[in-house]
C-alpha cells in the first residue's frame, strides 16, 4: 500500500502577503532558494507519490510555469557550463513525476478545493498537502512518517501538533483516544474552538491521508460559515463510517501562511543551507552583537559575509 497521488490546494489569494502576492502565487514565495510549493512536492515524492494534483485558480499560472520545463533556460545554463544550476533546475520535477492542474471555479473553502480533485484521484486513497505549512521532518519527511502509519492501519491519517492552549482558536482541534506512541484514534474534531471549550490542544495541521469516501461526504456537506465547505465537517462525518487516526509527527512546522512563520522558516532553513549556512550564521551573530553593544538598540552596519 502506497499513496501515489498528492493533492495541493493552491487556489487561495494569499492576501496576508499582499502586495507580494498580487501577481504571483503565495506558494511561489521562496524559502531561501526554493518556493514553498517545491518543498511540498519534494515531501510528497519522498513518501512515494507519483502524481501531483494542483487545485488552482486563474491567478496561479506561476505554479504551472515553475513545474514546466524551460528548455531555453536549460540550454543557456548548459552553454555557460553552470552544471550545478542546471541540475537544480532539472530536479524541480524529477523524471517519472506527473502534474495535473484542476481549476477551482470559485473559492468555497478547503473542503470544496479537495472535492475538485475527484476526477484525478478517482477511487484511490490520496494525500493532501497544504504548501504554506512547511514541515522539516526530524528523521524523515512528515508525509513519509504518515505513510508508515497508513501502511500499517490502511485508513485515513491526519497530522497533528500540540499547540499552546490559548491558540486552539486558530486550528481544528481533535479529541482522541491514544493507541500507541504519538498515535491516536480521533473521537471528535472541532473547528477553531475557544481555549476553554477545546477538547485538547492537539491541532490538525496541513497534512492528510484520506480515503476516497471523503469525496462522497464532501459532495453532501453543506456550506458553513462564510459560505465555505469545511473539510473538518466532512472528516467528522467520515469518522462515523471509518477509523480516522491522528499522528503526532516528528519535526518542525513553520506556518508560512503568516509573515512571522515565513521569516522563521527562512532564517532556520537558511542556517542549514550548505552553500550559505555558515556565513549566514556569522552575519546573524555579528548583527545581534551589534544590537547588544548599542545603548539605544539601533543596529549598526554589519558586514554581509
């Protein structure tokens, strides 16, 4: 059993990052030298997925362009002997991996976006990755960790993370019954509860493995608040028919849908970058030292390394 199809809902407007996202998809925003969506696709491939299904809108042509071949660019790099850059460009989409693009006709929520993937997914179990949740796995990518759980139990799996109790209103929160280390069966799920009403502090984050039954349920799910079809509502109904598991992944999640989370991802991943990591670390050290030396807390000019 292996998940062969991964769905990427990328039709959102990315209003938190305007004006940067006015003419380009938020999923194309770079973290160091790769766009967010490329990290997501790489994670799906590492888990065994071979077909990437993008649920897009008319404003997301930059995503299609990114995963398309650019023969002129490749020829130029090859002619100039820039072999490392040529390799990086060709590895954006490895051989044997295909992309499918489906337009969401109107913005009606995450549940509706996933329902649009039915023609490409059919009757297969599939993964869903939200690209603005960038997850750096501790020992292997998050979806690959979830794939191991799926292979053992053969049912839907949601990635969850413990969050501060006062932040439960930002997430879908699950009520669970533990069945093993870091693994639980979901007994209930509540969308963005107030902290004093949350059943736990286990929050669902942007990784899912779902059975195709979810499509039928989504088709029957009525729009909720804001006229959107909520995936949380459909998962709650799915739990009445099938076991749904919650998996506490090992790794670090960066909420790149927020400006602060996006900056954290750039800093921490930049520090690990093989080309610039050491110089970047020295720059940050010099920068913070200059703040400490300045009585009025205004930073001094610092070398760029």
